[in-house]
C-alpha cells in the first residue's frame, strides 16, 4: 500500500477499491452504505503509510492479533535471550583448570 502504484491512485479510486473490492484478486469489499466514513478513514491511513515512523509501526504491531502459538514462541524467544544475557555475565568462568580445548 506504500508503493507508488497505490499512492498514485486518487482518493476516490482508493475509496472505491476499499468499498467495493476487486473481483478475482482476493481483495474483498469492505464497504457498507452506512459505513462510508470508515472507508474514508482507511483512505487517510493509506495516504499516511509512506510517512509511518518506527514508533507508529511499533504501536500498530502491538494491536496485531496473536495466536496462542505466537505468544508461546515469543515467550520462548524472550526466555532464550534472557538466558543468553545471564551466560554473558559469567562468560570465561566456566572452564576448569587444565581445560584448554
């Protein structure tokens, strides 16, 4: 949505695509007559995408839905990283005398 091809579309064209979808492309119609305002908000959001800051991106990522498997994987990664930090503190102290491998 940040690519020039999308950004070159007029606001009306983007609205039409959001509201009506594009047949045979996997882009469904999201519009309902009583929710035109939501489609226009999405147009504004798409226009802002090229200027998204890293802080905004992080904030958006926090709203992404996560499955239990995703949460478990993140917890495992965090535990691994935390254990790695503990290992760095004692690095070099784990060799026994005479162990010169």
